[in-house]
């Protein structure tokens, strides 16, 4: 059995690991990016649709993979997982895009886009939040961990990290000080870390 | 910047909300502080793990084409260097027949290659045309959703794109449920009270489908509504026989979204 496993020949680029695909991308092989797109576009797109309106989500989806193409060489597997690095890249693209649109006066706030055009769920009630979690995440362990967070911490983590809201806007929307939002976000992340040990 | 300041800014850092100068200061601190770096790295790992658990939503197929086209246009075109031809000694007339056969084979091969190159060129032109079309400032798009409902992630959605003076329009759909045997998705638009058949959508296993339709008289840009129905494959395509499954209507929706209203 060991012999067979050792001698399994990788016949297709689609079989390559993420690290191998990234090294192919660095060499300029666009087929490797296509494989990465096939693997991750669905999750990126699902995240973007929660954060911005559909037309902008389509544009950002392209931007994200363009950034992956250009920045693949910056990923360092010794410093963390690909998911952590890639999701940071995705989050930052979203906030850069929204901030740039704010500066151009196309929207007065990030949540204006979300509320008026995307009709995102406001997650103002416990029921909304629970429904949202079940829809957004397919992993029961993560669903369960989020359900175990206090409501206000859950709300802030979902609306900021997975909902396209800035902390300042959320503070205005919920009518609480910014420092409270930051404190709850920190507590929420700390508790989630305990609930989801590596 | 010290550890306390980094701690105050860490949520904004993770979100990417910080201004460039602050972001750089935090990164500089992290480069020299193992404790802060470890803490933030743990949060990034947690968020990355949650990202990996997101239920995927399949984007429309044209987005992949557009993305890969954008990437490949960044690359400089490959250049082919032809090696200098070496002169070969003559082997006399005995090899003349063989040379003629080889020459004939080369000529046929050249024609075959020419055909392949033309096909490839055609595909590239088509992709470039589609990309220009989808990202053109004047291209209008109509988003079709379940009747009476706004767009919601994870639900079926379709988009029709048309450009003023364009000679085709393009329909792309995602999340289409699999149909029973003998059923098909048909796309229509309304010209006054008359429904005009556009084409048939054939979703793949993930529910994605696309359709490029010739529009020589450029009528698509003027349409007042468009919709998709589920029909029996055997039924004539002169009129829809079922209610819309997805629709966009000027009376009930906002006017067509121009890309330059949305994209910088």
C-alpha cells in the first residue's frame, strides 16, 4: 500500500497542492491560477456577496484573483496557512475598494451600499443571526462555536469580518461607542479561539 | 508604536481598515515583537479557518473567463526565436523522393497548424470581445431574480448584458436548479406585449449557464423586461407557456445598471 501511494503519479495540474500551484503561478502558468480559481472562487464570491452589492462583488472577485496572481510570491507557508493569508488579502481588497468609493463620494458609508442596494440582513435579532450563520458556514463545528458566543460578540464578528461593515459604522448603527465595538470584537475572537482549538 | 497601541489597533489591522501609514507602523512593530505577531497570527488563522468553512456560491461562468483574460493580458506575449537554418549536405537524387514526401507532409502539417492557429485566434478574439463588452462603461446589465424578490446570495440569478450598437447580447446564470428530464430553461425578452425567444440555457452540474445571442438590429439595449421560464423541451419556442422563473422588469426594478455607475 505504501509502495502504491509513493508511486502515485500526479497526472494533472488540478491534483497539485496549494503550495505547488502557487509556485506554478509564480512561474507565470495561468492554468495554475485557473485551478486556484476553481477551488476558491465560490468561497470568495459567497463572502463578497455578503459584503457588497452583486456588481461590485463580480469586479472584486476578479481583482482578488488578479492580486493572487501578482502576490503569490509573498505567501510564506512557514508563517501561516494559505487560508489565513488569502482571506486577509480578500478582506483587505474589500475594504480598499469600499474606502476608495467612499472617498469618491459614491457612497456616504460602507453600510449604505449594503443596506440600500444589497438588502443584506441586518442581524438585529438573535433569530436573524442564527439563520445567517447556518447559511454562511457549512461546518457544524464553526456554526456551533458561533452560536456559543454572546449575541453582541457574534453580531460584531459576523457584521465586520463577514459582512462588509467597518467598526465605526457598526458603532453608529448600534449606537454604542467605538471602543465597545472593539472590545466586543476582541472578546469574541478570543472566545472563538478557545472554542475552536487548532 | 508599542504593544499597547498595536493592541488597540489590532481589529482594524485585521479588517484592513487602517490607513497606509498606520498599517506600516503596525507591520514594523510586528516584525520585531514576537508576542504581538503570534497573537495576530492566531486571529488570522482563526479567520482563515472560518473562511475555509464558508458555503461556496458559484460565480457566473463569464467571470472566470474575464479573470483569466485579465491575468493573461498582464503577461508579455511569448516570443519564439527561430534557430538559424543549417545547410545540409546533398545526398543526391536517391533521396529526392523521400524529400518530396517529407515536403508534402510538411505542407499538409503547415495547413493543419494554420487552421489550429486561426481557431485559437478566433477564440481569443471572442474572449477579448466578451471581456470588453462586460467591462465597457456603456454596457447595460439586467439582473433577473425570482419574481418579486430581491437578489439573495445562494439563490438562482441571471444577468443579461447588452451594449448600445452591439451586435450581440449575453446571458449568464448561476445557481440554477437541475431540471426534470424533458424540461429546459428558456430566456425571453418583451417587446411591447410580445415575448421574444432569446435562447435556451443549459446549466452545468454546478447550475451555471451562459448564452451569447446575435443581436444584429441591437434591440436588446431597448428592452423593457426579460425573464427565464422552465418549459417542456418539446414545446414550441414561439411563446412562453409558464410563468417566469427569474425575471427583470423595468416597471418593478431599478433601471438597468451601467457598469460605470458601479465600478471605478
